[in-house]
C-alpha cells in the first residue's frame, strides 16, 4: 500500500456540464477510486483549497503524486511548485497526466517549453506499447485503442525520455510520445498523454491499469540519502613530496 495524492484543478467539472456528467466526482475522484480499489491509501487535492490542498503535511506523507491540470496552470503558486519539486528530488514519485504537460511543475522539472500540436476532433487514438518489458505496461497488449480523444502531435518539446513506453498514432495522421519516464534527483516521473476532460478516458480499464502500474513503478526507492558537501577522506592521504 502506498500513500497517494491525486491533484486536479477541478475547474472543468464546475463549469462544463459535459465534464461533470462524465466525472460527477471530478477527474480526481474517479482516479482516486480505482487507486483505492487497488489497495492504496488515497488523498485528493484541488486548486481552490488552501495551499492547493498540498500542505507540508500532505506532501511529506505523499509517496506518489498524480497531477491533472489544464485551465489554470498559471494560478498554481510558485512556492507550492517549489515544494513539490523538492519532494520529487527527495524521492516522491510524480505522474503527470494529459494537459499537465503545461503545468508549472512539469515544465520546471523538464527545463523546456513542453509545447506540442493539438486538435479536438474526436480522433481515434492508438497507443502502441514501445517497451513491452516495462512494468508500467504489465497486463497490456500490443496497444490500447481509444475511440475518441484529443490529438497531441509532435514535435513535443521535452528532453529525450529516459524510457519511451508508449507512442500514439492518431486518425488524422500524427504521432506522439505519449508515455515517457524520467528521473529527477531521487524521484521517478511518468508523463502519460490520454485524458482529455470531455472523454471518458479515465473510465477505460486499460488506462486505469497503466496508471495503477505507474503508481507502483514511481514509488520511492528505499535507500540512504546521499551525502553532499565537504567530505572527510575514507583512507589516509599520504603527504606528497615536493620537488
């Protein structure tokens, strides 16, 4: 069991009846439910809560954080972003979902614009498994097919992934690196593309399986914190003769 926090802006659900119909408990509520069913202790947090729901206590107790945002990236306070970044560097796992590619936390950790092409036209999406041995795709076949999704297309302005797990093909002809892993400090990061708010993507069992697997994969590794700064010699350093 892991301590998991699912963070979501929770703005579309308040203002778009189509979204609230698909996700009556919010995108965060839907994700939290299937992660709790997978045996995790799950907390949710949203933008309009005090400290965006990410108090020091919440972050300290979170082993894996999931992040979904779209409308209000700019409203996330820089000091909260810095705290989340430090927790990732210290070992907390981070799963960045769909349009959170433009979130402050992802852009900060990537060091690039994280920009891309996009289109809302009910494209068929086929997510091809690039690394079938990766634990994130355990239980998944050669691909996942989504009947309708928002298109994201290359070029995706991100650093080269440590591992490329999925590549998407869209009905309109575009392709996209849709499942990417990174390590920053001691923390593991997984970016996973699907999840536009007006589609029932997070109700899809295969998408849920990927996210469940990703949470387990991103869990903190147990090892001693590295020592930095001025260090005493482990062995005796013999005086060198001068010429």
